C-alpha cells in the first residue's frame, strides 16, 4: 500500500556537487512524496500532478509542515553520549585526558553502556539523524548494545569499536593489546556488518574500522589495520578516524603527530606512509568509504589525496569552536574536490542536531578572513547535511534525497513545535524574486530548527519516532 505524504518539500535532486547545489534545489510548496510499501519513493512532485495510479492511496497530510531528507551525521561519538559540555580546561589533547577517556571508560559497565545506547538512539531520532557514522566504544558489549538498539529503533548506522593500542594512564582502560586488534575488529565486522538483512546493499547496519587517531595507535597497529582493511574492502566495510583537527602551536595534535611519526603530513599515517620520512610501511586506508573527521588544517597535498581517493571529510564546526580547533577553510577545501559532509562530533560538539551544525558552518565561514569569507547558500547547507552525507557513506544510491527509487528516509518538520521559528516563517519578509524568497525560507528553516520542530522521522518509509 502506498502512502502519500503532503507538505512543503525541499531536497537536492540528482547527483550535484556542492558547487551546483543551488541549481539542484527542489522546492515544492504543495509537495507530495509517495512511498511504496517496500519503503521506496515512487513519486516526488506537486500534489496537483499526482499520477492517476496513486490517486486512491492513503494520504497523510503534514501541511503546513515541511518534508526534508533525513539528516546524515558523519561523525558522532557513541561513548560520549553523556559527555557533552565536559569541562576540564585546555584544548583537544587535555580535554581527552581529563574528560573524555574517563567518560568512555564508564562503558566497561554493560548496564551503563546499555543505557547510553538507548539514549544515543533516542537523541538521534529526536534530532532527525536517520544515518550516521558513529565512532564506537572500546568495549565489545557496548558496541553490541549500540547495534542492537539501533536495529530495534529502525535507524541506520555505520560504526566500529574505537581502537587504541597506546597512550597514557588516563586511557589505560580503553587500550587493547596490539596482537588483539585484528581479531577483535574482525569479530565485530563478522557479527554486525550487514547483519540485519544479511546483505550489505540492503542493510541498515554496517561496520567501520576506526583507529581513534594516529596518536592512539602504533605503527604496528596501522600496519595490521591496513592489511585487515584491504581484506574487507570488498565487503563494503568502512574506515573512519580523526585528521588534522587541532594545531595549537607546539603541543597541538597535528604537530605532535608529525613529530611522533616523523612524517611530512598527518594523512600519510593513514595512507600507508607511516614510516619516518613518510616512507611506505603498509597499505592505505583511504577510499570512497573512508571518512576523515575535522580535516581543519590540511596541506594542499592532503586535500588532493583525499579527493583523488574519493575519501570524504566530516566537517564539525560546532566541535571546532568548542575545542578551539580553528576553522576549516571552506572555499579551499571544496575547491580541492573533496566531498565535505557534516558531523556533530558529539560530545566534542555540544549539539545533536545537524541543522545546528549547519548554522555554525554558516557563521564560521562568513567570518573567515578576507577573501576566504563566504556566505553559504542554503542549498549548499541542505546538501552538506543530507546528500553529501549519503555520498560520504557511499550510499547515495539508497538515500539522501527524494529521487524516484530511493529508500524513503525523511523528516516532517512542523514549525508549530518551535513558535519562534513558526513566527519567522509566517511573518518574515520575503524578496519579490521567487527564487530568492524560496532560498530565504529554506535558510530560515535550517537556521531556526531544532529538535522541537521535528514532528516525525521515517527510515525506509517506516515511522521510527513513536517508540
Ligand atoms: N581525536 C581523538 N579522539 C577524539 C575525540 O574523542 N574527539 C575529538 N573531537 N577529537 C578526537
Ligand atoms: Zn571526534
């Protein structure tokens, strides 16, 4: 049985790049999104033009609500579910030591991990984040709880245990032995990759290989993970980590990594070139299912390599502000041809909501110095929070917009849930030019919406917000 959802549709049709997002923007004030019984989109267009074959179908009238593709969070930390806004002084490396490693160590308790998994999925649904690359816990029982709860709630996830084989005292509970890395990582892949349907092309659950960052693993671990990743690439397994996040002079993560490894660039450590002088010591873990969080301080050569390998960046401006990590140069990064999606990086970021991250992106990039400043187009913002995320997860063929045949991941946004937003949408001044007026409405929606405006959440056409 088909369902006809009525509302104001916004999405990016086709396969645009961020540069041509404005041309791909579809706005249908009297929109209809028709979803077949198998969860796929069979029609997206004006409600007056609904083909005769769908006329008798069940109608769900969300007007005056909006219909948007589900948001994609390409970098969020499950074991930091209760660690948002953690205060300990200092920037990234001090914050990890003082706040985050202790918080993540609590997941050794299976009951605590189970409560966190329930909260994590609840927060994602409330925020309308239908798909996510999730940085996992060091504990197998916690990852089992995450995958099981994600499945129960009907969400999509790509996740993997956060791998650490070296570090100081504060991280000791999270460390695993070098000789266990491959066995434990492979066990998670075998247990959960595509586990819900038995087929990665239809599954909602996927696994990633996730070294925390180069400073938390040894050369031997990078070597073994490279071999492992090469052996599971064909199975559609993902790779995820942090890159070039914080460069506080002298003691920042970027300088420290380059010094510890003796490499020319941070990316080299993940690219098989982790020996001194960036000599090749193992296999590259870059590729079209590889997502690098932050990538704020990349050299041109690193951006070129990310683009050439089809790797993606998870841009996390809320977190970058919280941890003093700086501003990813927007123009230069997208000009390099890398796919840039967004991440909350919760709890480095203190927002679960992708629109809040897009709002931060708009503000930091319009404030970049001199000629680097850019006013992001609202279509670019929507693209970055939806279709670019699906592309980063290498599942653009399945979701991310409302093209016919895609799986129907979408949100109903009801401005009435957020009176201040409703007021701006109803009474805000709009340009005479209909295209600019359209863009103004989308901008107001993205800048002004939070959890309170998200009325319903659907994955594969199934409503998942009514647990
Ligand atoms: N780098 C290594 N670990 C982390 C983490 O947990 N959060 C952030 N933001 N950066 C990291
Ligand atoms: Zn992170």
